[in-house]
C-alpha cells in the first residue's frame, strides 16, 4: 500500500521541482531502493519516503510530445522567456541569443557565448568570428542555412569574459533540449569552453581534437573557435583537418579549397 507524503513535505518537493523547471531541468529519475522490513520503516528518514509518489518527479517538458523540430524549438524558446536565471541578465546583456539555423540540420555548431555583435543582433556568430565560421561552413560544401548554430550560454558575459561554471550549468539545459529537438548527426564544439562543458572533461585542445565522442547518442568533434583562428591563422590548417573528419562522417564531398 503506497505511503502518503506529509503535506508540508509535498509542498516543499513541489517548490523544488518548480525551481528546477525554471532552470530548464525537467527530467528526474526515481532511484531504486531496497525492500525495507516492517520493523525498519519507522526509522526511515523522511526524505526516503518521497519515492512513494513518483508523479512529483516526472514533469514533462513543453516540447515533450512535439515531433516537429521547428515547433519544439519555439516551445523551448518560449520556456526560456526573458531569462533571469543567472547573474548575466543584470550585467549588461541586451537580449538573449537563442540559436539559428535549420531545425532539421544534420550538423550543429556550438560555441562559447555571444559577443557584442551577437548581443546587438540576437543571433550567434555574426561578427568577425561569425564571418570566419561562415567560411568554414562554406568550405565544407554547406551553407549557413543548412546547419544549426548555438552557444553554451545565451547571454553575453561582460567584456566578453569567459563564462563562469555556474552560468554554463544554469544555461546549458536549454541547449541540451535544443540538441534533443534537432537530433543532429554530428556536433562540432568550437573551442575549449564548449568542449569542456559538453563533455565534462578538463583537457587541453590538443587532446580534444582528432577524436569522435559519443554525446547523448550523437557524435561530437572538437575544433578551434573561430575567434582563436582569427588570432592565430596558422591553426586554420589544423581546423580544416577537424572539419574534414566531420565531412567524412556526414558523407560530404571535400571541396577543393580549405578555410579562407
């Protein structure tokens, strides 16, 4: 016979679930517990009794039953709202930079964070680094409209500083939902911040590059961020090697000219 939760505990759990939903976290899993003998039940801590009502933990995402990726992305964007979940909304950001591209894309590029141009236009990779990314995409025989482009975080950090860990952890659940909606065949992480956040591995770029990683059932490769390539154009040849690896996986015919 199922146990009934204390009303106050039930309210506390519901408040906690709403808190996680506001962070974009909807999936919760019930941990299996060993069978407890009757004489032990009175000694159970109160929190352990919460497993008796799993309905509190299974809150569907707004896009859960939507099969159209474009509609799913719209629902995720609506759920994100005018986000105030981390401190960046108080540090000068003009607008949220959600993502752009083909909802049915086979290839997805994920960068670090919006810059000044992106913050103004509301679209990722539209400044000088974005122009270079467009050239990288073109060198692969694709158009910007063929792929999907997003960032780990969706608000510009002040002075383009590196995103803090808590900012990445707060914002990335929405990115995970974008990835789940698009279901790309391959993901390219642009730069160390994107790679470390997605793979939860602290390693230098030299170790990240040249390998395929399994990321939630999707293949993920790592290459240099276009902003880094602007600072050190000598590494464009290395980035081209990474893109060729991706092209081979996607069955794309290698163009004659590498990155411009």
